[in-house]
């Protein structure tokens, strides 16, 4: 009995000490006013450290930072616009007409629908595949070709801008520098600058011709290049300095993009493994026990489960893709 009483007293003492400690940590600062004093102190320190930093940052803001901010604003404005189908085809680098693209999409949709009807996949599944093949696949191909073309253009634009800067510093006219790029640069930079030369040859001013570059390459860098040339042609100014800052910004953005890709490669590999794991398990089960798993596509309940699983897998893949892709 004495031992049990001692244990009870010890537990009561430990519980009392624990409750007193919790009260001391959470309740005493609120009652004594220490928490309010600490908050006031943090506000004063934060304000004192932020104001000089903002002043110094505003005083030392360089032209390159202004270029970066302008490119970001142009990029946000470009994302809000939806170009028509003919413009999307032109941006993808294709020489197709709108009618040819529509006919090709209809043929792909019919082929996908008939193929799934032949294998007796069901009317709704065939309609879904036909819609995806006729509407989703062509637009995805346009987006893929457009993205690849823009990547190649961004990779070659800094060298093209450097050619213009060196030519202007050497005393060459701007038109001769553009003509040099249209002859010696790689695609698609060469064809785009050749289009600028051809547009200028029919009577359009060189500034307005450079501004048309954004219609074919909807990138903030291309828009800023056209704006710089247009302003210089109208109001004058140091064109070599502005284009030199643009070239530096383009190269820094390229380095940042490559660094982000290297840092996110592990997450991309993990996401790919997670996305492919259910398909791999399904294939292994089919190879080992085909009768066991064939119920998924031979019965209506199994098809419903496969559709729900595909929807959840697609949602998970999109979420992982959104988490991995970084904007900068």
C-alpha cells in the first residue's frame, strides 16, 4: 500500500509540474505582456532593416533588373491572350492551311473511333477515343511543336542579339546586322529574321517589322526585342546598351532554367516511377494470372473501375507535374 501511495504521489507531482510548465510557457507571456513586447520589438527591427534595404535596392536597380521586370510583365500579358487556329499553326512552324488541319483532325478522330469499334470496346469508349484523337491529339501536337520551336529560338536569340550589338559598335547599320543573322544563324532564328528583312523590303518600317516577330514567336523576349528596336527607331537612344542588357538577361534566364531542371530531376524521376508503377503491376499480374485480372476489361464493373483508376491516375500525374514545374 505504501508503495502504491508513493507511485500515486509521484505521478501527481509529475503531472502538476508538467501542467505548471505548460502554463508558464503559453499562459504567462500573454498575461505578463512579454509576447506583445516581443511583437513590437520585431516590428521595429523589421521596419528598421527593411527601409534602408529598399532604399539601397531602389538606388542600385540596374537596367538589367528593369529588363527582367519588363519581360515578366510581357509574359503575363501574353498568357492571357488566345490566338486563333491559323496563328497557332504558324507558331508551330507548319505550312498547313486551316482547312487541311481540320480535315486531318477529322480523319484521326474517325480512325480512332473505328479502331475501337472493331475491337468491340464499346460505344462510349470509342466516342471518347475518337474525340481525343480528333480534337486533343492535333492541338497537343501543335502545342508540342510550338514549344520546341520556341525553345530553339530562345537558345539562338542571345547569339543573334550579340551579333547586332557587335555590328552596331563596329559602325554597321541595323539592317545589315539583321541580314547577317538571316544568313548565318540556325533555324528558327534565321527564318524569323529573314521574315523581318522581307517585311521591311516591301515598305514596312524596320521597327514595326521587328514588332511583328511577337506574332510568330509569342515570347516576352521576342516582344521586348521588337519594342527596343521600335523605340530606338522612333526616339533614338543607345541601342547597343539596351540589346546588351537583353542578351545578358536571356543568358541568365537560360542558366536559371537549366539549374531548375537539374534540381527537379530527382522529383521528376520519382513521379515517373510512381506513375508507371500501377501499369507495371498490372502487366506482371496479367503475365502471371491472366484469368484473374481479365475481369477488369471483360466485365462492366471492371471497366468502370479501370475508368475511375485512369481518372485518379491522370489527376495524380497532373498534380505531380504541377508540383515539379517551377516558374521563375
